[in-house]
C-alpha cells in the first residue's frame, strides 16, 4: 500500500505544476481502466483536487493536502485491491512509472540544499529571504569599509 500512498502524494504535489497535465491524463487513464466514462469522471475528480489545492490559504493548506492525498491513496488502493493478481502487477508497474516520471531529481553539492518539492522560504525580523540562488551564498556580517575608504 506504500505504492498507493506515494501515488496519492504525487497527485497532490503535481497539482498546479508543469507536471499536472501529463499526470492528470495518466492517472485518469489508469483509474478509468479503458472505460471512457470512468476516465472522464476521474478527470473531473482530478480537476476538483487541483482546484482545492490551489484555492487554500496558508492556514488550511496542509489540511487540504492531507485530505486530498488520503482520497487519492484510497482510490489507488481500491484499484489495486479490486484487480486480479495479473492486473495488479500491471497497475503497479504503471503506477511506478508514473511516479518515476513525476518525481523531479534533486541534488546538491556537499553542504548544499536540494529539494524535489515545494519549499517555503521566509524571513522574519528584517532578515532577507531568497527564492532563487545561482552561485555561492554566504551569510554573515557584511564587509565594512575602513575610515579612509568612505
């Protein structure tokens, strides 16, 4: 069931990102199981999930994400449980491929920080926060010119 949980998390994490359109189609196709009406119903569910995730404020964001992840995890669990052993293996292969295609690689050099998902950066008390940094960053007291330098 870890695969179903990862699938639920992937759906919610992809909502509103560049990965959404492709994931949306693949999930609907997987859950629709060749039935055009079921696939359309899944597309509508996916659209409701994306709208819910985008519409939340900071105070309710985590709760909405958790509820949506549980909902999609349950849908994937139901699909796996209702499949024959042969079908289950095919569904698992497709779900793993979907996860591999929607998980961006994250890497950082020694001492660095890399994230493959959402990262919130904020500062308090007059500090500076940056969202995109290219190159080296050092934190400390800025250099002060001597008296003869102004």
